[in-house]
C-alpha cells in the first residue's frame, strides 16, 4: 500500500525535466534544443528522461499541457470570482497584459510552438488547437452573457487582439502594447453591450 502511495506522487526527476524544458523551450525555441541539453540541465540520466517521456515530442506535449493548465486555472479563477461578464473579461485581459509585461516575455508559447510544428496532424499542433478552442469557447460564453449575438464574432475578435498583443509585446514597448490591447478590449465590450459589433 505504501509503495502505491509513493508511485502516485509526482516524480521529482519528471518535474525537473519538465521545468527545465519549459524554461529552455520558451526562451530559445523547441527544435533548437536537444534532449542531451535538457538531460544535462535537469541533472538526470537519458534513461530517466526516456522513462518519463518516450520521445522529445512527448516532452513538448507535456510542456504545452502544463502551460494550458496554468492559463485555464487563471481564467477559471477569474470566472469563479463571480463578477459580471464584462469584469471577468477585463480580468482575463489584465492577466494577458501582465504576462506581456513580465520579464523574459517571448510571445505566446502556443503560437511559438505551432510555428515549429505546422502539420495539423502533429500531436503538438493538436495541443495548440485544443488550447485555442478552449480559450475561444471561454470567451464566447462570457460574451454571450453580455449579449447572445454576435458573441462568436466578438470572441474571435478578442482572440485576434490577444494574438496581436502577444506578438507585438516582445517586439515593441510592452506598456504601450498592453495599453492598446486593453483599450481594444474595452471597445469590444462596449460594442458587444450595444449590439454594434460588426
């Protein structure tokens, strides 16, 4: 029984591999980083790596799954706060702006990854698509609480504002980018509330 309990705990080596990969993949890209470097920096053996991740692609999927889990948690916390839908959307926008202004920001981990894995059938690409669909669905539900139609169009607009801010945030003044993004969110919310969204 005690043996099973210890097996249910997350592996420290797996956690080190994943945190090392997350740091390096995000800062330097995925294809440019080999398994040997991850193994060395995580201070594990190659056998340990392959016990936890049968391939580098499995590690990339785990990296993106963890990023997805973190972002979902933040969005779910905003929703759980029980604020009116516009304020929840503002909170999500503020969280995005906070990311853009954080040290070491290098754009959206998902957009960066999909640029390196363009094949829609690739498991990495599929994780990105699933994350983006969840985000779009979340926004659509919140915007529908303001006005049912055209919530889907407004949600796509929000996603595009976010994507543009994420791309611009590592190229230009992040404060200006965030101000522009948050002003865009306010404009979208106003248009949705008055049914003038086109």
